[in-house]
């Protein structure tokens, strides 16, 4: 994909449904009694991997236009799949499914693409093992493929050393099958979609808070099918927000975006950078906060991003780094080691691509330093097939100082989370 500079961005846009909520709607809908009706589901490669996994375990999922109907079979209604479950590129599918499968009465195996087979799974294997789960890394390298054998699960108090919604969710969903309560304490609060959705389905759960990041689930409750309206994904909205901030003479309204506080650190950071962002029509849908986001071109200033806010914007950090290249002063991103073990090493890729475009950026052990404001020029962008990198540098390409287009290699990787991204971006030019 080649992207050229643009003079402005104008218009309204609806981004696809939230990826995290879409995954969980299939998972909990499958484990519930009765039908779960889902609107706004994100039909991306990752979420389809989750859908296919549950279909392989006997769950009937109907697609009626833009609506999905999951015919749940209850907590003990899954059946043994005929083949190894392929999670594709989805770390969410792999890790959270490990928790659900740990409580089943049949053996299963999980694998994924080349990227998944390099991503760390020990972080979920070890805490699940403390509940009694039997999970083995087939290659004994702490990565997929994974083999899961049926074992009785026990209640326990688990403290995890990284703020990870995937690990927390795996433990909480395994807790549905335990013989007692399972508590999960994080170093800081990660996204809480699982807790909110479990509560709406009828589970006995208490969610953690910023001051006390411990979630507790007690088994014994039946889950009941629900109606779920999936809001727009703030991680997808981020690219249009960032693009409008740094592209001259721009005004963009991004509609129906989930602004769950455990996900919306991006808004706080951009406002700290003097961004002209207004939240309109704030409301609540199925326990999730939603708003329309109005963004205008802004004179940005640098800031420091670290600590407890990092888990609330971890996926948006490459985009934030691109925006920071257009802010006056030095922006420091720290406490973000997790970026090294995403679909790619996002620290190195972000810095290398920024510098290739003329920015002044450097990598640190746990983040990046970006010195602005610098003009960017066209370049060939190495994405390493990472969707977040591809979309972030598509934004950077919009403000190129020359007339040559920027080439985004392996741009089809955006299908992992946002198949229509390039079309939607073009609609605002």
C-alpha cells in the first residue's frame, strides 16, 4: 500500500466494533445458557479465530447480516474438537482460551501462526497451573503449540507480575470451573471488559479498581445469554484521532467509541499534550462507557508517559510515538517492555520506522524517546506484518513533507483488527 500526503482530513467515521469485547462476547455467549445476540461484532481475522475455535467445540454461531447469534450450551456444553485449534495471529484467543479449556473434561491443543508460536505463553501457563491446570508447551519453550489435559481446578489467590487483561481473563474464566473462589491481583488495573461482561451474564464477580486491582470470581452461578451491542474500538479510533491532530486544517468526528477508563488512556495523554479533543454524547451501553469523539488539528507539546497509565494504552503507543514526533519538546515513553512481545518488537520497529521518515527517536529498554517537532518524509515502512505498525505509519505518511508516497509493506496485515482501515482513511481526505 502506498500513501501520499494530504492537505486535510474532514468528516465523520464509525470505526469497527471493539476487538476485546468482540472476543469476549463469543466466549461468554458460548458458555452461557441460551442465545446471545451480538451487534457491532468485529469481523476481523483475530475475532474470527475465536469464533472458529468455539464452532470447533460444537457451538452454533449464526451470522444474520450484521448480527451474530451464539447458541450457548452452558459451562459444560463444549465438546472435544476433532483437530488442534488454530488461533491464527490472536494472542487474546490463545491466552484466554487456555483458561476456559483448563476447566474442560476433554484434552485440547492450541496453535497459531508463526508470530503466535514466538509469543510468550508462560505468563498464562504458570498462574493457571497454580489453579491445578495441566498445560504443556509442546516445544518446551514457553510458547504455543500448547497441550491442555483435563484436571480439577481449585480456588486460589493469584498475584500476577504484569498488568495483563489476557492473563487476568484466563484466570477468571478458569475460575468458573474451580472448587472455590479465584482472586487475581495485578500490579495495576488492566482493561476490565471480562469483569463487566461476566457480571452482565450473571457471574458472581467483583472487579478490581485502580486503588485495589484485585478481581474475585466465585463459581456456582449459571451464565445466561445476553444482548450485546459492541461499541467502536478505541484502539481503531486512535489512528483517526492521531491523524486529525497532526494533519493541517483537520476536523474529524469519530462516532460511537468505547471509552472504558481502563482503555482510554490515549485520550488523557493526548489532552496532556494540548490536543483539541471533545467527548460528545457520553452514554453507557451494556456496562461500557461510550462517546462520540471530536478532534481538531492541534499545536502539541511533549509529555512523559509511564506508570499505571501504560496498560490503558499499550496498543496505541506506536501511534502515540508518531504523534509525538509532531509535538514540541521531548516525549518519553517508559514502563512499556510489553511492546517487545506483541506481534513484533514494537519498540524497535516504531523507532526504526520513525527515523527512516526523518524523525529523531531512540529506543530504551522499556520504551522510547521522541524529540520533536520534526518534519517527516516518505519512506518504505517495514511492518513485520504487525497491524498496529502498519496503521500508525499510514498516519505518519499523511504529513510527509514531500510529494513521494510512503510505502507500507505487508499492509494486508491490518485485516487482523481493521480490514477496512485504508478505505476508511481515504474517505476523510
